[in-house]
C-alpha cells in the first residue's frame, strides 16, 4: 500500500515562513481506532488523520474483524463494531505495521480467541513482542506460536500484577486495553506514560473504564463489565510539531505551529533553547524560529518525559548546522541510526559508535549496535538522490533537502505518508519548493 507517487522532488535553500496546523497524532489515532473494538456501541473520533496511510491500514484491520465505518473522511471517524465477525486479519496487513497485536484484548474478551499474524513495521530495531505476549499470558491468555501467526485463547482475562522489563509504549497500550474488561484489577509497573497513552486512557475512561495513572510509572486498571460508545478528539501530533520546528530552524526561518502543546514537548523545547534557537508559546500553538548561530549539544533519547526517540532524526539535521561537535545517544531503538548513511551522501559529517556516549549506560551497552552518533558542524548540505528507510527518518530527509543546495530526489514517499498528513501541501504553504514525481 503506497502513495500515489513514490518520490518527492525538493528544491532547497529557502527559509520556511508562515503558519501550519498540526494533524491529529498518528501514534494516538490508530490506537483509538483499535480501542473502539472493545464496545458494540458507536464511537465518534474527531481530529482524526484519515488520509495517513497507517490509518487506512488500521481501518482495514478493524473492518476485517467486523467494524462498520459510518464516516471516515474530513478528519472524522465514526464507527461501530456490533459484533466481531472474524478473529483474524490478513497477513499482508500485519506486515505493513504493528497495530494488529493491539486487537488481542478486544478479540479475547468478545470471542475468546485471536489469531494475529507475525508483525512488520519500520526497521528501526528488533521491537520484539515478547513483552506483549508474556503480559497477556499473565492475564490468562493461552498462546501458541506458528510460523506466520500467533494463536491466542482465553475463557476469561483475569487481572494481574505485571512488571514490564522496559516502559514499552505498545505493550502498555495492549495491557490497558486488555485489562479494561478483565475480571479484577490489573497493575502495570514500569509502564510507559507518553501523551498518546494518556489520550487512549482518556477515551477509555469516557467509555466507562476505570484507570488510574500513578506517579511512579504504575497504571492501575479496574475491570468493568462493559464499555459504551463515546465522542473523543485526538490530541495534536507532537512528532509532526517537532519535525516542522526542526525544518523551520534549520532553514533559518520562522513558523507558527498551530495546535502544538507545550506540555507534550518540554524536553524538545529545552533542547531548542540549548542550541541557541528559540520558540514562543502562543494561545493556539508554538512559534519556532532561528535566532543565532547554533551551539552543539549532547542529547540522550528516552521514554517520556525524556527526549523521545522519534524526535532525533529531524533534530540531527539541526545539529549538522550547529558550530561544534554534538552527540546523540539512542537508548530506545538499537538500529535507529540506519538512516545516517543517506545523510552522509548530502555532506553531513556524522559518525556512529557502538558505545554509550550519553550521560548513562543503556541496555545496548557492550553490544554491536551503533546507537551513538557524533555530529560535526556546521556542514553545507548538498542535493542528492536518497531513499527513505522509515517514517521519521523520511521527514529528516525532507528537512535536509529543503536546506540543501540544489534539487534532491527522495525515494520512498509512502513511508512519509504513513506518518504525516498532507505533507506536501503543508510544506508548500511554508514556502518549500516540493512536488511529487
């Protein structure tokens, strides 16, 4: 499932100026769609990024399981799953993204069984689903693994005391949804607490769930008999906000990002100021702007409220324009820097290391994973033909291309379209010379 056009042509060298409105958060919207499987009543979701490819994939998964869509356009999704008509979906849909594993809770509760194909997604690290499967076993699921799929069965899910080895976003979401209708109380220790997870919790609470988020990364879910329909609005996309902010500053421009929320971006905003760029908090968003020659910085990615891993690809382009040596230590995904080789084609001076160069030793220490990057700047980037390996790296390529001299061709537009809605229109509005070819 790809874009209508697989490549972007970008003519660089022009500062970004203007105003752009954020779409609903991709990493929230897809999970909200899956959560509607937990009720047989209608659910209405506003600010929904319908045209993002990943939303269409999630829609097809839900439809395969019995969901009827009343509306799926103009940033609205209205849907109802009166009955689960199928306990599996096609292997092809499972290979496109990893959302399918999150359907397990609804399928087990409403039918007693689920068949989930082995998962695909961006190649940014192993991202095993062991955390999901081990936790689901503790809730009472019986799991059998086959060559191409997992088969799960449960007469009932029972609340449990579960500790995650790592604050995995996906595993936390899966446990929350699987525990809402379980018998008894579930305690999730070392849970992820990203804004997108809180958004999921808020919608589930509207639907009748009882969920507490405690201060020590504990989430407590008290199972209820039934969930009802509701109306909910997707939070704005903080990943898109950071990507556009990086583009504005790297191009030495000024952009107002409407909908951007300070509370979701505290560590990103601090890093912006530390390199010498700046921002202004507005009533309806955040204005980002280039201020002076940028300084180097040391960044360590981490789970929320730390500097999120999805922010580092566009931020690394900013650091190619800073004066001095910067370091990014990636602690979430072991292969997140797979996109760097293409940036080096454009003149970026980036070296990768398999040692921990941040402020702490991470779980990838003493491995062969190249999870630390040293960036030397400033370097003048030049045009190139480059290929996108994943969603967030794709936008970093767009940022690199729009500040580079000459015309760059970016192959793999479908990756970017998986995570960013109307991106050519938004960038064009800001003065970027971009087209699909």
